């Protein structure tokens, strides 16, 4: 999330778009290096990387950031919020806010699903019914009462929240085709898998046995799209290496290697502030040794966040003591700081029943595709073993183990919406992204009480200090493009690019 986005995974006004103030123009190379390129410009195709396998393209029931990136090209929401927080209409012509708080919507009349069906208000209503178990729009379920006037006009009433409060979740609700879905699943809560029928600029062609995904431009798309074919290449190794070998048209970079890639004459680099936090997940399921809060606190007291941040982000991250980051509405530094203190860590471990002669053995998992993270985990291992821990690091090719609690500790990154309410999914077992497996009613009570700045900050404090997720650092990400590519704007609200905005020069 999982973005999720859940790999590197990524919100408002602090970001930069391509060509913006924070972009770095590759210009002429200092040493004249030329990077090998794909045939993308000649074929009018575009190739990007996937660092995780695609298991579903269901826009309500996906859980991985890699799935979100692909889904964003296939499905559309009614509108989304741009990097300045303004509405960008996708499937609607307009909406009108009424004095009683209700909102009247007018759908575009020319929108076709990939199956050829015309978008109707009943499709919006059906999509709402699927939000109950969604990773990003579950907050809409039960909070919107929908009344249909005709195929293109409907009204929403909000019994428990305001329209403005729910906007960040509405933009995450991508609309499905009711009649198509009913031909595939008998219950709206079932997973559509790879059965796909969106309104977006690209249609799903295939997912190969090796994990690659292909999309093609939708001829009847109601908007504009330039590139004909999108290729998503599943990589278990480095994006940077693949990009510099000419296998990709775009890649995400570490700060260290970003300096090197700027030496290529045919590459355009760009920096981007992301709405994401890198953290350590602790397995809080019943019976796990890390379900003991004292153990989690001891872990937090062992870590030197400055060292971990410098290595894990290649010097491009900001130390975090809060599960949320400063782009989240009502963010404040209200959480306890667990600064490195081995005496305190040892005292907590002694209280929990461990000692130097009886250390706690834990498995720390990390994705092999992120060598900086692997190095950061080596540092964490050294730091934790200064107290009463023995750490085994296991590198994994994808995030599957994070969803089955097959770990004690795990390093990962996550981005949700700019509303802290969305972080409640990390603490709800039925959400699909409660990666820690924690079951603490007091935390959910704090989320349910969110209504203003004070209650938001209280929920931040309670959730963060549970140490189910130990914050490490906030991310700045680095991108590199083929210099003949016109990239679109990175949407910090949606944590991805809309590739329909891309074109070749």
C-alpha cells in the first residue's frame, strides 16, 4: 500500500511534478555516457517495473502497491484531488453541494467500459456496495446514502460525515461495471481477480507466467491517451540496473545511484517528495513474542533511527517518530520518541523474561529488490543484538509473507490517504492490510473518535505508540526517464503516475 501500496510504496502541495522546481534536468552528460534504450519510442510503448507479483486487479480488494499502480491505469474514480488539493473530474461533469450537506452528481454521458457498456449511476451504487472490505475506501461504506434520479444523475447524503471529510476516500473508489461484475461474481464482496472491465485509458491484455503485465490503449476512452501499450516488467532485482541496461523507460532510484544516472546524456532525472513512511512491522498476533508491548518497546529503544535512515534512504530520508508523515492533515509531533537506550531496552527485556543467556530469536524479513533496505536491516541486526535479541535476516522476492504473518519483524513502506482515518486499516484485522495482526480495541476507539485536529492527533499518538509499526523515516524518491519521454505529473494523492499523460517527444 501496499501504497498498498506496500513496497515503496507515496500527499499534497509539497510535491514536485516533472519540470517543477524540484526536478533536475539531465542536460548534457559530464562524461558523455549514453544509456541503451528500449524500442518504446519506435513502438509507441512504455515499460516500467513491478517489484511485486500481481495477484488481483480488483479495484476494491487489491492489497499491493504494484497492483494499485496497474489498477490506476485501468479503472477511474468519479474525481481525484491533484497535488494542490483541487478537484479533477474523471467520470463526472459536475457536482453541486446543497445546503443540507448532500451532493448532487452528474455523470459524463459518453463514458464506456472496456466491455462496451455505458457507465450508469447504478454502477456507482454497486461500487459503493463493494467498499465494505476495501483497503482504501471502506470508510465510505455506511457513510453514504445514494439516491438515483436517472442514469446520469444521483445524490449522496452523508449521515455520519461530511463530503469534504470523505473526499480522499471517494477518489480511491474506482468504479466497476455492475452488469459485468454480476456475470463474474455472485456476491459483491467476492474478488474479481483478473476479470477486468474499467473505464480507464488502458485495457488489461495479460499477466504472463513470469509476472509481467501488458495493457493496451482503449480506443473508446472518453479522454486523451498517447502511448499505445504499457508493459510492466516484474523484477526481482534492481530497477536501476534494468534501467541502465535499457530494459525500462523509467525507474525509481536511490539517492546514491541517482547521482550516477545524471551523467547519462539521454536521461532526465527528477526528485519527488512522497506521502510514505518506511517502518518496521512487528508481528502482534496472539502467541508471537513481539505481541508483548515490552518487547516492542525494547526493539524501539535499540534502534538508532539516524543511522538506519541514512543507510535505508541513501541519505534522502527524514527520521520519523510518527506513523503518519507531515503531509497528513493535522499532523503534529505528539508521539513519544524512543531514542536509542540499551539500558532501558535491557530492563524491558528482563521484565519480559529474556536475558543475555536467554535472548529472543527473531526473523527480520526485507525485500531483496531494495539493497539499501537490506543494508539498513544489517544495521538493525547489529543494534538489536546489543540487547537480548538474536536476529535472522531473510530476504524475500515479494510481499506475500507480510500478509500471512510469516515473520517477526519486517521492513516495508506504506502510503495511504492524507486523512489519518485511513490508517485505521492497519489496525483492523478484516481490512486486508493489518500487517501487524494487532487486535487492540483502544486503538480502533481512538480512530472512531476522530472528528477534529485534537482527536486526530490523539489517534496518531495511540496508534504510533502501540509500536505495531515502528516508524523509521519519510521518503523522498528519485525517478529517471528516457530523455525522449514526456512524463506526466506524479500524483501524490494517488501515489502513482497516470500513464495516459505520458507521451514520446
